[in-house]
C-alpha cells in the first residue's frame, strides 16, 4: 500500500500532466478540456447485456483520457481524482436529466460505485471508482444537488481477471459476483435518484451485474449509470453519425 509520504508528494509535486506528460502541472489545459464533460453522452455497448441501465460517459477512452484514467487507477496518481470526478459529475448530470438542477428539492442523488475486488484495492492502495465518486459527489453538492456516495456493493465471490475476455465471457465471469453489504439496503429514501458509477465501461457486464445486485436487494429503481470514459465507438451519437454518412455515400 502507498505510504502517506507518497500521497503527499503526489499532491504537492506533480511530476507532469497526467494526460500528456507536460512538466510541472497535474493536468494541462488541453488535457483538462478532454475531461470537461462537454462531450458527455449516451453510450451503448454492442452487444448490450441484459439489465444494463442507460449509461452516460463523459469522454472517449483514448489519448489523454486513457492516460489519466490509467495514471489514477494503476499508477497511484491520486490527485487526478479531482478532474476525473468533474468528468464523472458531468456524466451523472446527463444520467439524471440535465445536471444537478434536474434533481427536485428534497430529492437525494445517491452515487453507488462499482467496487474493485479486495485484492485489487490492496495492490493499488485505493479504490479508484469510489475515490472518483466521492470527488463527483462533492462537485454535485456545490452545484446544489443533495448528493452522496453509498458504497453498498461488494464482491461475494472471486472473479477472474477481465483482461482479454470477450463480452459473453465477461458476463459469465461476473454473473452473481456482486451483492449488497449487510445493512446496505437501508438508508435509501423512496425518492432517491440512484446512479451507478464507475471509471470505465467496456462491455457493460460489470454495470449490469451491479444493477442486478441492487434489484436483488430491493434497492432502486436505478435512474441510470455514469462513467468517466467509454470506447469511442460506443457513443450513440457516433453510431448515428456513421449511419448517416454511410447512407449519404450510397
């Protein structure tokens, strides 16, 4: 696990931009723009697993976005949770309608992060999805939403490493892998807007399993899901544009 001095050094002595490596900054203006959420939109994996809620992503998982996600997740660049949280907050806003303002007065916005396996948390020294969710909830509160994070999901059985697995294999690997912590089903008001959150979506199997686990515990309904990044080809608007371009060339 990372020592406290490593976290402190990362906070005050950024080695370089998490996206492009530019010296002396945590995130340069150009890379920060890619995580601004301006490009947030609906994404849909193909094939889409059963039970997957509507998913919104802040940015395409490529270039600087990919580097920032990996630097935070795998290389312990913990201060990057701030800009990643801002991107996630933008995606959450799309998931609930039109940002924090769409959450009615007295309505609670609950972000439920997809948990990392315990062995991954030990290896990384942190849970990246939870850390990013906490940063997003703080930003949403500043925007006027009554937002909080509820880390109620847990792994109830071991799963294989997902790397290299196809969509069907990932679904089989994850089915029944998540459950709700003891007592986790309490504390969800009937009016709560529940949004599943993660840093990345690929096949959608993890988010579909998380939604299933919440339903099994009678938590919900889930208003949607939000992630920082998704493959460029999974954005619904990109598919529509491609189809239009194909028709115009026929």
